[in-house]
C-alpha cells in the first residue's frame, strides 16, 4: 500500500520528441496535453493574451493547436489562489513508476484526488438522439455495442469504490445513456444503498419521470438522493430535448419529495442567452430544485478551429452572462472555485484527526456559489450577507492552529471558532427564516451527510463544471479530477480521460463488456429504437399536472 | 518534533529585519493623506528552511500550503513611554506546493505564492520564493485627522507568525521600528 503522495519524486514519462512551443503572450504555467489528432502526449503552455487564458501545444506530426482555456485572466488568477492538491490515493489500482497521464488511468499512483462522485453507466441505450451527445449507442454504426453491466458487476464496482483509501467513495451517479431504460434500475439502486453508499444520484433526461408518475416514488423509496436532470433551456428552441417533459418530471419529483438538480449543457450561440432564465426557473421551483449545474460544452470529435470558436464557452463566460442576465443579482464576485472549500475540510480533519472528503479538483475545472431567495423574489447570493473569503481564511488559519494543539486546547479553539462563526454573517442582510450560523455549526460539529443535506435544502446551489476535450485538454486537470467512472474491470477512471479519449477508455470498455446491438435485440426481443421517445408530450398529450416552462 | 529532527531551534533564530520606515512627508494638513512606507524581511531559520527538500517532504505529507501572517500596528506616542495603536493591518501570504508537469523544471513539486491582494504567481527559484513570501514593502496610508493636530512620534510593531509544518514548528517573530516624527497642522 502506498502512503499518500509518494509521487513527489515520480518522473514524468519522457515523450519521444519535444517540439518548440511558439511563445506569444505571458506564460502563466507549463503543463502537458495531448494532440487532438493522434493523442500524443505534448508539452503545453497556458498563457495570457488579451485578458483571456489560452493553451497552446505543438505536435511534431500535426502541428500547433491553440485553444481558449479560460475566458477571463482576472478570474483565472483569482481562482488559482485556491489551488490545493489533494491527499492522493493510498491504494491505486494502477501502480506506475513514471507519470504518463492520461495513458494509464485507473486510478494510478499519481492521481491526486480521491473520488468525489463516481459514475456508473448502467446502460448506453437512450430514448433520445441528441446531435451533440457522444454517449448513446447508435445503431447501424460499426462497433455499436449495448453496454449494460450486470448487477454483480455493479456490486463489485461499488465495493471497489468503498474500498478507496484514505477516503472511501460515498457518492454515486447512475448514468447512461438513459438509466431509466434499465428494467432492473430499482434493484440496482437498492443494492448500492445496501453497500453503504450515502448519496445516489440519477442522471436522466426526465422523459420517463414525466411519463410515469410512479417512477419518482419508486426510485425515492429505493434510495435515490436526487435527480440530475438534463435541462438546456427554457424555450423549445434551446431545449428541444425535454422542454415539454421537464416540468412534469419536476412535478412528479416534487410529489415524491426527491430533489432535482438542473443540468444545462451550455453552448455559445445556442443557449448561453438563457442562463439567467434557467436560474429564474430553478428559483420558481426552489422547493424542489436544489441546484443548477451548468456544463460548458465539451467539443468532442474533430472540429475545425472556426467551429470551435463558434461554440466554445468557458466558465468565466458563463459567470459573466449570468451576471448580465440576472441584472447583477448574481455578480461575478459571488463565485468561488470548487477547491475553495478545502479549508473547511482541513478544519474538520484537524478537529477529528481523520481524513475527510475533500474537493481538491483543479481550480479551473469548476466553480460555484449559493443563492437564497428573499420575500420579493430577488436572488441573494451568499456573498451578499456572508464574508465568504474571510470565513475561508479564518478556517484555514484555525485548521493550522488546531494541528499544533492537543487536549483541552483543541476544544478551546473549536469553541472559539463556533463563537466567531456568526461574525462572518451580516444578520440584517440574511434572508428571513434562515439561520446560517446554525447550519454552519451543524456542518462543522456533526460533519455528516445530513447536515450538508439541510444546507442544500435551504439554498440553491449554482455550479459550473467544464469537462475537457482534446483541444483544451490539460493533464494537470486530469490528474486532480474527482469525478470518476467505475468500470467492470475494476478501474476508476477520471471523467476527462474516460470521455475525452474514448478510444482508450469508454469505447474500449463498452466493447469489451458490451454485446453487439443485434445480439442484445435478439436476447431481449425488442429493437433499440423501440424505446426512442417520439415526443408524445410535445404532440399534445398532456395530463392535469403538466405546466410548461413559459 | 520537527526541531528534534533537524537538530535546531528554528524559531529562536527567525527574526525580522526592518529595512526602512519612512514617511513620504514630514508635515501634513489634517485633511491630507499621509503615506508611511515600511519595508522589512523575515530572515533566519524560517527563510532557510524553505528548501526544495523540505518543500518535497511537506508535499509528501500532504502539507501543501504554508501561510505566514504579518500583523503591523502603527503606534503613536501618547505619554513618554506609552504608545497607542492608530492603525492595525493584517497581511496573509501563502505558499502553495503543487505537483507540476512543467518539464523545464527538474523537480515535480513547485510553489505558487499568493500575496495579500489575492494575486498568485508560480515562482521559478528559491530566491524568488523567499523574496515573494518573506520580503515586504508595505504602505500605511492614513489621513492627518487620524493622528490629530500636533507633533507625533510614530513607530511600527511588526509581528510575523506561522503554523506548524513538517519542516518547522509554529512560531513568531516581532520587532519594533525606530520612531519617526511627523507634524500635522
């Protein structure tokens, strides 16, 4: 077994040839990336030009690629201050002597974050055929396989996740394809709960939740914590996928008492003008919508530079659009990078002297904020009544202080912190009925899943997660990824390896553990396309509870 | 424990060296802004322990960030031997140790320094790290009215403190500057 972070002396894999990278703009950081054409590992530079951040790499065979990395240099620099490497993995599945990200993910010795959220693909069949989706089985294509791991395979994956050290995985997302197409979905959920996983999230387009009002009750009873609902916009034009169905799916979740996270994939020029409206929609449903998690599009497959420039949007661009589209109610200052919450983890670790769940992803991968709503319907970001930066700093300082204390002195520090918490909150500006100090107190003292749940029930979390593609790929981000895939060969693969290089990971695994479409159809006595949704709701079918977005 | 390992008493040897403490003007009106420039550096054991070896050892133990806090109190003389605090500022700087894929650098563990304004920069040498983390040029800005009319003897108390890390125990160092005289009219 490895001790954490024994990677200090690990060498980087030497690539065959090094090429010169043309310098243009101020180089901020040097990293490694891959060639979008041949996947060759390349040196890369992150640099600033015209107040934006770009990545540039040069393949000896396929030439130079330059791509927008982050839409604001100011925000990049602000967020980089929260960079914290994680604890690493004590028991990696793939022992390596030299670091070769992303060649042998699984997790390897050199991975720096434990699993924050583990995806399990329960099927790659889908009832929709969205043009930009890279994930569903496309009948007729060469090498089209149906991938549906068995219950036993899924159990083994879950056990592997729970065996991860120093922090056991405790959060699973069932994904697809469309996971509700699995007839044994309820059994899968129950089995995962039996294995002791606290958080089970279901990633869905919501079609079946809309069509079958009982489904939400069944999955809630089985143990699903929340629905991760694809939701690309508030008009039929921006959200042809489930504009008519999402409201009904949400209503059915409301009746079943199951929280919903709206997940818009943001594409420049297509739906980036509706980010504010999506938040307003979530606000209207704040009793059941827990979060909106914006995902700037990952440009998969080969794409010409002009097309990439047309569709590419990054986290700062979305933050700016949200500020504009909410009339400044959610300013850019309200956002913090995901690793900014590591001081809270470090404080609790210092208190308990046990390794805890830590969101140590790369600062450029994700950002978030919490908003509340006041009586007039205005959105109140947490930063308008909490000195978030000051609180983070304070916890950071106290975590350090706790490390050097023992016995009663440790409790003195803890009491001091508890008494001080309220001073970071402006109670006059705090939304009515909210006792944030108490909620924070519970998180720190009880530091359990239910305390965090209470926080999320009272607020609306706004998140951003920018998954990579071959053009903006940064191996330093992959190395710190905490959103992983569990696979039947008992590996744990970072999201941006699994999906960015499908020929090495996703497609290979699905082929190995899947069966040809024809064989699946013969086995199940149905055609793949039989389950494709034909849009009956948009064609006029309705029920009493159907209320559209507009 | 750290000191036993290294066989030295680190904190006793860490000290602050004041390079200068000056006012940009000797006289100012009540409504005028007074700017006092203070520069100092932390020298001795703390500075010396920021070596690549110690940084790597810290990283190995998931000791990935180091914060150093300066508390500066500007004091004015109110009685012959008594001084009263007229301004207090707290400055926090951090060194963040991270695993880098920059092949132009021999070691994998690099350091990013976050300054008191939240700005961050990756340092390319230990000298640069020492300088960015432990050398300070501070401007104390106040209006004449904060001091009041009359002749004032001012000095600064500077305290620097840090926490326990794999390469150093928690500790602090402090110093008081030489007094300067300003007149507010």
